[in-house]
């Protein structure tokens, strides 16, 4: 009896948020018997992250499709066309049964090439409203996974599935005692974890520092500041530890902390939801983004998963009060997150992948 290997291509890149959900799917895909290949850009963050996982990786030409004026708008379409040609060759070489796309501009030529070959495509939209890359890709998608119920009206009829975001299983396996040892903290005092995304957040860092001494009267604070954003003047502050970046040990910090202050990137808040960590979200302002974090945070607040404070509203007094109220009402947030339908994303997505493979 010959057992045919099932083949899947994963794609997505540009930021870690377009890669880590794909990584989270890997154990389930391997368990289900899939041979996994990844297509990303030549030099993006996805190349390093995926090659560290020993997954076959192919780079293609990639260009950003911009809504604003830029000289690169003249050259990038040719990069996309080149990437499309390279993707078609890879489809012929790899012969995948299905493609799963997490988004980012590098995924567009991959999705279009798969659709041209009649290969089923599942895409995943993390934010409340689809970005430009996913707006193009979802026209060719068989199914479109999303994180928020509010996203469904923005997606083509019959394609949308509320799944939530795949969360790396190791995040759920943190050790509280290891986290306490890592920070030299005690179990007798509540702990706040402050994080600002993969590169840190200057305004969040500054806001926390403005009330740090008052916070430390009641809490211990572990602060992930971002590369080059730590403050040497605070290195020896009791009950306060700062890091530029935390890798696999992040799971232990999550296990240790009682509440979290965070930006509102889609993957970050889905991790908080999966871990059931009461959180105060400070979304990136509309001046610095397309406003997706504001919408993400609004949804989580309306569902009772989070408290929210806009950057423009922050004062030391308001921030301190919001943190104290979050901690005082933490069980209310935990209960709401425990009842969320946006959990178990990996199993839901695997059911879609298997269904598309079966019906191919």
C-alpha cells in the first residue's frame, strides 16, 4: 500500500505577526501528515524564523503595494510580477495540495499563482478590517479565517470562518516559578508585564516610567522595552526588571504575571486571550498606522476581554487608576476570556485545511 504524502505551502511575511501563526500550526500539520514548505521573501524576518525551524524555504521577489505616493510604486509592481512567475514555478516543483497564507505583501503572488493552478487557498486575516494584501488575496481564497466577529461583513459571502489566531503551544506551557527566578521576584506581590510589540513602544515605555515608583509600591514590574530602549538608570531598581527582547522564556513571564499592559497588535492580543491574562491595551495611534490596533482594542473591550486607553488620553493619574482597576477586577476579565469563541484556533484551522484537501 502506497501512502501519498500530503503537501502544504505556508506563506506570509514582512513582520513577525505574519509568521508566528504559521509556526504555531507546524506541530499540528506534521501530526496530520503534511509535508510543509514555506515561501517568503529573500531577506525578510520570515526567512530567519522559518529556517530556524528546519522547514524548506524558498524566497521570491516581493514588492509592497502602497496607497500613498512613492517612487517605489514605479518599481515594486515589477517585483510582484517577478514574484508571481517564481511562485508559479514553485507550484509546479512542489505540487502542493493546499496553500495557507498569513498575509503580508510577499503572500500575494503566492496566492495568485496557487489559484491559477487550481490549488485551494486558505488565508488568515488578523486585524479587524483586511489590509490591502489580503484584500487582493481573498478574491482567490477558498476560505478566509479571521480573529474578530466584526471582520466577517468585510469578507466575501460564504468564505469567512471565525477561528481566532493560532497560538504557539509553548506559550501555554510557561512555568511561573521559572519566571520569578528569571526576574528575582517574589510570589507574594502581584506582577505586571509591560510589552510594546516586537520592536517596543516608546510612548508606552515613557508612560510606564512616569508612574513606575507609584506602581512599585503595590506591584512588581517586568518590562519588555524593545531593542535599544532600556534605561540604564533603572537597572538596579528593586521589583523592576527590563529586557530589550525575550525569546522562548516569554512563556515563563506570561505564567508569572497577573496583568499585562500591551500594544494591541492582533497576534499579541490573541495570545493574551488564549492565556486568559487581564490586560490594558494601548493601541498604536491612527497617526502612526492605518488604525487597525484601535479597532482590535475596541473589539476586545466590547467583548469584555480588555481595558483600553488611547495614547492621546494617557496621563500618569489615568494610567495608574486604569491599572489598579484592571487588577481589582481581573477575575471578571478572566471569566469573559474563558467563554470566548475565538479560542482553539489551531484545531479549527486544521479542520478547514483537511476539508479543503479532501475536496480538492
